[in-house]
C-alpha cells in the first residue's frame, strides 16, 4: 500500500463510485418528483370529475325537493278541504240531531202541543 499508483487507483475508484452514486441519486430524485407530480395531477383530475358528478346529484336532489314541496302544498290544501268538509258534516249532524229530537218529541207527545 505504499505505491503511489495504488493510492491513485483507490482515489479514482472512490471518485467514480461517489460520482455514480451522485448521478443515480439525482436521477432517482428527478424520477420520483416527476412521478409524484403526475400522480398528483391524476388525482386532481379525478377529484374534479367527482366534484362535477356530485354537483349533478345535488341538482337532482334540488329538483326532487321542489317536487316534495309541491306535494306538501297539495296535501296542505287537501287537509284544509277535508277539515272544511268535516266542519260541514258536524254542522249537518248537529242539525240532524236537532231534527230527530224534534220529531221524537212530536211523535211521542213530549212536544207540549
């Protein structure tokens, strides 16, 4: 190990290994950065597509909600109509009860006439 040629060869070998390690590391770093950037762009495109689909679904639900609101209005009108009919039936039943009592009093003689 005292020969200068051995030291020169050892230094050259170490420099070559260090240079090759630098080139491989730099190349790997560039490839990794490019791959990550490409993957990130792909994920962004997917999310943009999903956002568009969700907006479409939201629009459909808004349409369905509008239909349900229309049905609610129709049911409210129907409820009011039924309540009015029940009120008139109750009035008719009260009148019928009054008429039956008057007839009963007249037929059975409790009318006073």
